[in-house]
């Protein structure tokens, strides 16, 4: 079966830069704490009138143009977000009309920070099977709308930024390799380590949401920072070795490692744990913070544009997110 390939990438990053000093106006924290514990110096926040599907649409337009295609050549859209336009239906349904693609199938996935790799894996299988020719995978997040500056929320709030990244997957050009492997994992026993409990049907009562959910902070992210940090480092490090073994490669043969941009300290710990040369690890978390699923496609697009992930390069993507979910994708660009 011929390979699939990433034919184009695109991003949307809102122009408004929010520094740690701006974050200090939103909650009790310090620039020193944020830099020392997370490495983040700046992030982008979009205008509140915008939604995840607006950011996604801009990234999709640019990815399709980068692939040298027109939008009407897209056969399927896969969207991942933890900040959908509305509770339901899925965010892809709000994105689709903005792309002028009514009628084609759309799939919403909810794989948190591993959304790009899960999306690429689904796209790869559809393209190799010949079911769809061009699949648009898009990850978009409006995390500025999920900032809770309370004592219990600030450990994650300091990390969060907005943005979107998209990739077009299609058949690899003659003789080229493209997506070499995608390896997916999940372990729901960690689901409560980073969770937004309400609204939901799992609250042991009749109401989907109550005023008390809002007052108690159950509608916000709650993170066991240490559990997320330790599992993130361990699972992304394992994912590096698993992908190398599955493809019969050594670390030296990889041109660029692009991990999910969770937190600079996590990326440093992954470098230490794997022995991966730090100069071959793509890092932009200082500039954009953690944009959940959008971090990885934005980093991939930047690595391409800066010439680190050039045609023919071997690029290894690894991601980890709440769930827990983790995954790798090995790409020949
Ligand atoms: C966020 C992180 C830096 C917090 O560090 P931590 O040591 O786990 O934080 P804790 O929540 O246990 O709090 C430790 C102390 O720091 C304080 N603290 C937490 N967030 C703070 C903030 N934003 N500003 C100032 N102090 C803060 C806490 O109040 C606590 O102080 P106390 O001991 O006096 O009560 C760290 O857990 C981390 O990086 N985790 C991974 C996060 C991540 O990447 N998540 C995304 C995954 S995709």
C-alpha cells in the first residue's frame, strides 16, 4: 500500500502577545515562578469574539494553500479541540461551513494534546486505503477562555495560550515515503489527573450543570501538576524509543524531534531521559505557552519554515495529554 504524506501545513496565531507580567494582573503569581517552573515567557490570546472554529478555519486555509490544493479538493476534515465553539454538536460542524465544505464528512476527535497524531493516524489509514484522497487535520484551541486564576486553577492557567495548526494529508508523491508510522496509546486510569468535571453526566445526580459547579470551580481545569509532569515525561520518552524500535532507526538518524510543547521543564527532562541531542529538539513553548493540541502542528509548521524539517528529513513527533493519552508519529518530510 503506498504511503500517505503531509502535503502542506498552516497555522493561525493571534497577534495579541500576553506576557507573564500581563498574567500577573489576572492572578496571584510571579514572572519568576512561571519562568522557573514552566519556561513560558509569552503566549498569544485571541480576541474574545473569535471561536476555536475561526482559528481553525484560518489555519486550514493556509495549510490547503501550502499543499497547492484548493479547498474543494478536501474529502474529509478531522478536528481536535478542548475548547469547542459550543458543547455540542462537535466543533468540526461549526468549522465546515467556514471552509465552504458542506456535504463532506467531518470527524471530531477529543484526544487533548495528542490530537494531531491521532488525527494523522486516522487520515493516514483513510488515504492508504484509498477511501479519501485529501484529509485536513486541524487542531485549534481558545484556552484564554479557560483561564481560572483561583488558587486551585493557577498551576495550569499560567501555561495557556491560543492558536491553531492544520496539516493536509494525501497520497505520497511517486517513490516518496511520508508518514512512516503512527503509534497510539491511552490509559484512562489517569483521567482524573487533569480534568474538567462539569458539566457532565458523571456527577452522580440529575443535573448536567448547576450553579454550585460554577461556584466550586468544577467547570475549570483541575490538574495534579506532579502526576501530569511525571507521566508526561515518562510516556513521551517511551514514545521516542518505541518509534525508533518500530522503524529500525537510531536516534542519530532522526533530524528533528518535535514534542508537545507542554512546559520547558518537561522538554528538558525528556532530553535528559532519552539522551536526545537538545539541538535537534524543536522548542517554542517560551514564545507561545502550551496551546494543548495546537502546539504540535504549530511547532511542525515552524520547523518546516525554518528549514529544520526540510524535504527528506526524518521528523519524530511525540505527544502526551490528559486522559492520559500519548502517541508518536514518524514522518519523512
Ligand atoms: C504547573 C507546575 C509548574 C506546578 O508545579 P507543582 O509543584 O506541581 O505545583 P503544585 O500545584 O503542587 O504547587 C506547588 C506550590 O506552587 C504554588 N503554585 C502553583 N501554581 C502557582 C502559580 N501559578 N504561581 C505561584 N505559585 C503557584 C502552589 O500554591 C504551591 O504552593 P504551596 O506549597 O505553598 O501550596 C508543574 O506541576 C508542572 O509543570 N506540571 C506539568 C504541567 C503541564 O505541563 N501540564 C500540561 C500537560 S499537557
